C-alpha cells in the first residue's frame, strides 16, 4: 500500500516540470503564430492595395506582380507572340544551303506544331514586341479564355505603362455588356498611340458596341467581326457614325463582316454615312443585305436629297457661321471703333433685326464706305492723330459688344484701300469655312433642283466590301450609277481639291452573274482607281513588253 502510495506521489514534481516546459512551448508557439498572423496581415494589406505597385513597363513582370498582390494565383502568362520563320527567296537557287535551311525550317515547324497542339488553348496573353524589347509592347492578343472584371482591373493598372501600345485584340474572351463598359473605361488610360481595337467573336445581349465609337473616342480602327450583330446593333452603330447634330471624327475603318445585318441595318449604316466624313474603310461582307439595303448604301455615294430636318439644321448652321464671321470684324483694327462711333446715329435702330437683315444692311454700308474713302490712304493718315478721342470714349464704356456696333466694322473691313488686309481677311474666312465643313458636312455647297436641296454625296469613303451578300442586279444597277457619278471626279479634277470617291468596291459572290454587263462596267470604271491593281499592272508591264 505504502509503495504504491509513494509511487503515486513521486511523479508530481516531474509533472510540474513537464507542465512548465509545455507552458513555455505554448508561449513560443503563440509568439510564432502571432508573427505568422502579422505576416499574413501584411500580405493581405499588400494584396488589398495593388495600386501601390509602380509598374515598370514590362508587361510580363507587372502583370504577374499585380495578380499576386490581388490574390489571383492561377493567372495566365504573358508570352511573346510566335512569328513565322522568314524564307529567303535568294537561297532557293543555291546548291546546299537551301536544303539545310529547309530541313531546319521543317524541324522548327514540326516542333512548333507539337508544342502548339496542346498549348494553343492554354490561357495566355500574347504580345508583339518592337525589336525584342520587353518594354516596347506594340500589340496584345488574348484569345479563347474568359476575361473577367479582375483581369480588366489589373489591366487598368499595367496597360498605361506601355508607352508604345498600338492595338488590343480580344478574340472569343466572353465579354459581357458590363465588362465591355469596364474595358472602354480603361482605354483613355492607355497610351495615345493606341489606335486599333479588335473585339471579334464576342456577342453581347445588348449589342452595346456603339459605345466604342463615342464622340470622345480615340479608336481609329475597329473590328467587330462575328459578333451576331443584327439590324438593331447596326442601328446603334449607324447613329454612332453620325447624327443630325454631330458625327464621329476619329474612326477610319470599321469591320462588320460575318454578322446578321439585313436591309434595315444597312439602311441605318447608310444614314450614318450621310453626314460622316472620317470613315474610309467599311466591310459588310458575309451578311444578309439584299437590294433594299444596297439601294440605301448606293444612294449615299451620289447626290441625295436632304430631309426636312437636315434642311432646317443647315439653315441654322449657316446663320451661326455668318454670326461668327461677323463677330470677328471689330477686332480687325482700331479704325472700326472710330467709324462705329461716327455712324452710330445712322444705324441705331438695327439692333432688333434678324441676322439676314443685318447682313443686307451691312452691304449698303460697304457702298457708303467706298464712296467716302475714295481719297485712299490719305484719309488713314488724317485719322491717326484724331483717333485718340473715340478710343478714350471706348475705354470708358465697358462691355461694348452689341451687334449694332459690330456691323459697321465689317463694312470697314472690306475697304478697297488696302489690298493686303483684304487678302488676309479672305484667307481667314476660307480657313473658318473649311473648319466648319469638317465639323458638319451640311455646310458643303449644295445643289438646288425643283425646290429641293441635294448634297453632293459621300466621297470620303474609299473602301466598301459587300462580298457574299444577297444583292441582285437591281442593287448592282444602283452601284453602277454611283460609280459612274464618282468617276467624273477622278479625271478632270485634281486630287488635291478633295476626295474622289470609292477606290475599291467588292460585290463578288452575290446573287447575280459575274459576267453581266453592269458588273463588267463597274469593274472597268473601278480599275483605273484601284491602287493595288494599278500597282500590279505597272509591275507586270515590263515582263510583257519584253
């Protein structure tokens, strides 16, 4: 009993020692856990603040670092876009080198095909570099994997550092209307060199592609192939090209091939081309356009009648243009202010007339000034010492910008005494007129027939592709009329005076015989204007001549 009792009592001091050691170990473990927790918190803070990272301009490193800071582990890699091996034509006629080069080329191609067989579908971000410089990324290609909001958020941080970025290509990346809005929001953050955007194979339920063509957009080349765009989407795109009160002035090429655009959609796009003077290249290949849509497109290429709203808008613009030219005259010289004070009693009741009546009364003032200023420049010399009195009166009258005061100044500006000033004013008028014409083509010279106003037509569009649609000879005849009209501007008039119309028109693979007379006539008329065919003809001429 005692032995067993002593045995039961003896482990107590050992037990106290073991409890002390376990307590020390627990404290150490707690400290280690605290350190790990602090490190985790620091890592979470870094991951929560990826914007604190300063991008270096190397997309591969910046994208990886931003992904890790954002807690995104399984992110795609940035790789260089593979290029085809160049084949030298000069080595084809030598003895042994071409065979060795061909063997190396075939080996590299087979190796590349094996690697790309399984790696083609891996999510990657392919980049095209300028002279193999990691910081000189020209184009970005993303294809075949879904681009989500977090990827676009990372792009918004790393893409602005790419100073030479020129193009972004997104092919079948599962864009939605929301992610498209996010993508559009990051475009202004990129380099000003970014001019090309390709969103192919990304059908959207709301078809909000027109947001890429806003008035403040800097996109020059836009490709929207294979996006299931129908007539509703074409209507939105046509309104983005131009409306009655404004137009897109940056977009140069638009690719809408492989969609579902019909006659109504083609009509909406034609309406957008009525007042658009920036688009040079338009592809509507592989759509469902028939004769009605073809007639609408062909109508824009030759003189067409203005609608009533367009006529009203044209009159408003002309009145605004006259008012702007009129308001420039008081600042031409100080003599206008002196003459204004002298003739003020004669024109005191002109303040409430319309602009047209003011311009007519201004012409009468021109005749009066010509009669008074027949002595020539002597009158100017006599005025110079006496000009101080009215000038002081002008300085004591602030806010002197009423319309009656501006009117005689214009009459003064057209004085025949000084031809140099007159020529300068005429040149400035031409510059203002050209600027306003670029803003709105409704200020172009019009043709009046039978009480109707006709616009000369869109002669800025150079390339139109209607390959593989459903156009018959009815639509073909309309295009023949348009081409015949535009052909007259290519020969007698010089190209320096402005655009001359279509240089390339494709109507192949439609519902008419390619050998029909109208199609042959179109080809004959377009052949001298097509720059590619003319160049090929010039290159093939010497061999045939020998």
